[in-house]
């Protein structure tokens, strides 16, 4: 089984919360290794993108919901570092647009918000374990495709 790999070009790539959590969850085994490598690649090429939603979910998960949580101080430092990436901070209009995507694609609201944030940042790729790998979503801003680094 070979993992999908990031493009080394300059196209922007969005990380879903689960990939970010695996990158810092030492109990995640091979998922930790692959997520860490992807995070490093995006950091090196400066083409990683996130949303405030991802950072919030990351903090709650990595400090409370994994077998070996990290401290709030460590989580804060990770968030501080990642805040240098392109970051989408949704407002009320963005929430309404995500609701439209949710209805159109019959997905969860939170997944629709991830997809919407990625399109707002012009990311043709969303790295996620939760969404179906290969699935494409289109909006007025463009298209984005889901990739799973673990398949």
C-alpha cells in the first residue's frame, strides 16, 4: 500500500484536522510518520494552508483526546508556528456559504466548512482521512480534491 504524496510544486494544500493531529500524536504509528512527513514537506515548500477551525479542533484533540496528549503550552506553540501559514478565518458569510456546500454535497457541516476554507485559500488539494480520497468539490472559487496520505 503506497501513500499519496504531496506535489512538490507551489500549489497550495490544505490540511484537515486529523492529519495535523496525527503529525503530533506519538501513538499514531505509521499515520504519525506519514502525517509528519507531509507537514514537513508543506512547511519546506511554504504551500500549507489551514483554517481557524482546524487550529481549534487540533488544540482540543491533541490536548485531551489522544492517548498521549501534549500540554496546552506545547499546543499553543504549534498553533503559533502554524499561524504563519495561509490561514482562513471564517466570518458569518463563510458559514452561510458552507451551509450551501453542505446541502449541495450532502456532507457534514464541519466537512463543508473545511472544503469551503480550502477553496477560499485557492487550495486544489485537501489532505484528509475523513473525506473520500479522490472526491472533487467545486464552488464559485474553483475546485478542490480530497487526498488521503494513508492510502
